[in-house]
C-alpha cells in the first residue's frame, strides 16, 4: 500500500525536467533565473503598475491637503479636466521604477507549497502541464533547512540581497495583508515617501528602496494563485551600476552565468555552488505522470543513492498523459 502523506507547510516543491533534476542532485546547486525570463509577463513591473500607487497615494493625499499652495493648484486643474494629483502620483511611481531598474537585477528560484495531502504526494496538475510534458519531476525540499543554508549563503558575497519568502497575490486588491514583513515594508515606504515630500531631501527615501525591491519581486498576479509560490530571490548590482572597485570588505561579487533556452541565452546564478555541500535538504522526489514512471522511479532511487541523498521517491497518480 502506498504511504499516505499529509500537507506540510515546512515543505516547498520545485518542479523541473529530467536534466534539471539530474543537475540539482549531482551538482548540489540550484539555478536562479533572471526575472525578465520568467513566465509572468508582469514580473516586477506589475507591482509598479498596480500596487505602488496604492501605497503612495494616501501619503500624497495627506501632503496635498496639508499644503496651502498645492491644494488650490489641484482644484484648479480639476476644474479644467486635468487630474494633477493622478499625474504627479504616476510620476513618482515611474521615478521609483526607473531607479530600481537602473540599480538592481533580480534572480528567482520558484517553489510551490503543498496545499493539501494530494499535492504533497502527487504534485500539482498545472505544474505537470508546464514542466512535465515529458513526465517531469518534483523535488520536495525541507523549507527550514533550506533557509538555514541560504542564511550561510547570504554571508558569502558582497552587496547582494538574498530572500526566501511567500509570493503575494492580492496586493493589488488589498494592501492590508497579514504578513508581518509585507506590512512592515508598506509602512516603511509610506513613511519615507511622506518624509521626502515634506523635506525634499532625496536621501530620506533611500531606506524605502529595499522594501520596494522586496515587495516588487514577491508581488504576482492573482491568476497564478493556484501555484502558492515560494521564492528564493537574489538581488545583484545591475550592469548600469557595475561593481564597486572600493568595496570595504574582501567578499567577492557573485558570478552570473547563463544557459540556453529556445535559442536564447538566459542569465542565471548558481546558488550554493561555493558551499560545496555534501547533500541537499531534500525530503523526497515525485516522479511525474508518464508511461514509464515506474522505471523512472527506479532510476531516481539509484541516482539518490549514488549522491548520498536520503530521500524517498514517489510516483504521481495524476492521470495526465504528458507528451
């Protein structure tokens, strides 16, 4: 009888093909892809077009109402059919977006949560459709142990951000979210923006940029909500900013690399490469739907044994034909 599993919030699932599975297990690394090459056309940009104005708007409204000189200008413009408030707000949003685009590049590794016991054992159908046209595989990681490894990773390189967190699907509809980190980021952006409006000192807004970066890379359209995505995100200095020749520490910059996909070179980062890990915090592997899934299960078991990874292998019973 097949062992029955329960949904576990300490598990995150990474879907991949045969070459991806082999590469992760044998190299003990995970590749993070540049956000420009992910499957969401609104990646990062969606936060600026749909969310940031909701955060900045109340602060700008407060500033306008407190300004004896601005309030008459806004009212006069409205009588002429011009929404000066909206025009200025969009200008501020564009400024933040352009500043981030010039300063940083973002790289992402995507996982899914196991929303219920079935998904925990058999995988998510939408992911098999996307990644498993020839069967596919799901690597189930221990989230807590993966987080500890990433914590060590973040200390190894100069001037980078490394985050592990849950994607937010409803920021555009309601910014009053439960997540403490997200609430803190929203409050910091609001506070810094209002201080900038009242002082005109550009430096007071700098602390908001890390929060804007974090929110923008975890904001995703609600159409993808079924995935319940969890992300590792790495932020690196952009090509425009370049490397700091006077950096105050001896930590190296991370190497960016690339791989070929559909005839294009896709920028990526090899996470965990310099830690030279003996194993990865993998709980199990799920072999995706395929006519030869039992043979594939045996092959994965042999590969895990060769690599010294103690993890079980399950076969998905989802009736998807794949190819």
